[in-house]
C-alpha cells in the first residue's frame, strides 16, 4: 500500500486540494490515460435500476457501478458482434458454420489467441468451453490422480462453494473421504486472509500427501491475490500438480500462466472479462501436459481434420482441445470477442497499473471517511496481494446498509451476513465513481447505523 499511497500523496500535493475532495477525483480522472475506454461500455442509468429511489437521485445520471467482480458491464461492441451472427444465421442457415469472420464450427478458436494473450499462455494451451465448474470437473478428472497417501487436494477454507462442491465430489468419485482428503489453508485466528508463508508451510509439511493444489488466483470473499508463481514453484518441489480457479483473476490482474509453470487453470468470462452472464469458460493446460487425456470425451475433442469422417475412431486433438465435448456456442463467443478486443486495445499492464491506483484511492477515502469506524477492510493493504476488490466488514446491519446504498443508486454486492464487496473496474470506472461511492456509503452508514 505504501508505494500507491505515496503516489496518491504526491499527486495530491501537486494539486493543492484535499485528497478527499471531489476536485481531486476530477484531477485524477484528467490524468487517467485509460479514461476514454469507459466510452466502450454501456453504463446503467439511475432511472433504470430496480431499487433506486428517484427522489434521492438524478434519474438521468449514471449509477455508481462497482460490481464488476460479480458481473461486468456490457461492452458496446457486443451488440454488433451478436447481431452479425444472428444476421448470418438468418441469411445463410447451416452455412454459417463455415462462413464469416467467426465461422461457428471454429468460433472458439477465432478468439483463442486473444484469450491466450490475456492469461499469459501459448495459444494451443488455451481452450474455451462449457461453464466454469464443468470445466473444473473435466480438468480434475484427469489431473487428480490419488495414489497411496498422496490423495489430498489443497484449497482455501472459504473457497467459493462451487469449488468446494466440485473438489468434494471428485474425491468421493474415487471412493475416498473428503474429510480426510480435503486439506485447507486458513487465515490465522483473528486475521481475515491467508498469510503467504502459511501456504508455503503447508506445502512443506504436507507436500507428500497433496496430489493437487486447487486454489483461487484471487480469493472471491476477501479479494486476496495469491502469489501463483511462488505457489507453483514450491508445490512442484514436493511433487504436487498445481491448478487455479481464475474466476476473479482473469481481466483483473496480469497473468503469466505458461512462464509460472502452472499445470492447469480454469475461469469464467462474465466478471472482470465482461462477456455476459453465463459466458463461456476457459481452460489452460500447460504444454508439458500435451499428452494429457480427458476422462470424458465428445466429438468436439476429436481432431478437426477428420472430425466429420464419422468413423467412430476417436483421434483426440492435442492438449486442451481434446477436452472439448460439444461444439462451442457462437453467441457466447461473440460477446467474449467484443470484450477481448477492448482489453487488447487497453493493454493489461495499463489496466493493472490503473487498478492499483484506483483501489488504493478507494482505500484512502475509506480510511479518511466520516464513518471509517463503522467498517473494517478485510483485504490485504499491499497492492501486490490484491486485485481490484476491497471487502468491507460492516460493523452493523450490512443488509440494511446495502439496501440504502441501492436506494441511492450504488451497485455493489453483499456476502452475508456482513461483508460488502467493492470492485472498481479500471476499464469503465473513474476516480469520480469511487469518490461518489464513498460519499454514498458515508450517507448510508450514517443513516442506517444511527437508527
């Protein structure tokens, strides 16, 4: 936090206005080299949100949307990409499988290269398919191979429920007991996030029992960013396979999955990737596992040149492509196509640099706010140990607080009973958005918790 806070202070000293002032937020926006990218997204208006009290807001104003960790906003290019595919279907019917910018039979492969750039992979290492948990299941079926006492999967104690259920069921599938084979890393007593040294210590003390490390890249509840490179390096020294759920990571932080020697990973595309609710998921399988075989197979995993011979002699495509089961959904690929174009134009290094400053500014305002004594920040204050999200533990009735925020046109989410997750997204959120949110949060906390 110190370097980001120091940068904010330097900018603030030059501006000669208070750091917590609206004018300083405007100054930061003027200096923002990514500010034009907000025009690439449709931003909801106050009048269109379901819970806004129109007597409290300007109905024509933009809402304050800091919920990209749950669902990203719609890139304006999405509509053209979807309409292009609908027009093709209307005009050409079945021939759409082989015609146009995105032939349906290859629609996942058309955007595979751009996806690979974003996750720091070689193109053949990346596959787009299914939803996230289905993809996670397919990967674990192949990579979780318990043998003797090496039968455990390492995960966070408060992993996302779908991860927990997936791992639990994979262990049961091998006729093993989840109580014995699920190994958890947890925050220490009285702390909110996992210390990196505790992950290392767990790997060193239990490494010969761990078959697979299956952690998040960014932890959904606390917003903690794990050091994936260090985890992979340490785990491999103990013979463990290393996988990551990157649902809250892709589009949020810079990734170098190939260089970090990660064995496999999976992610969704509807959060920071802004590719629509239920968007297509992605998978990474390191090239060193090019001979990895899927346990469950389908015809889309068959190599493309002979797929339509229909001789029922399976010839698997190499690497992740062989894990595909069904033909890909063109409309979901079209939404991801539009989003990836924005990311590539913006460049992830610049997105991450702004994100650190934007979230650092959010933290600084929260610390200086009138109601700072009514909340506790659960997320690490080191920018290298977090993504865009800050998780706020509300010292009171958080349900009433978020309801009041919604009345004022602020959009974030609640993890019951007491945690608000706030995630400014650098592609479409401004520093002024952050200023507005903290102002509204102050008003809501004052209103609700003084009752």
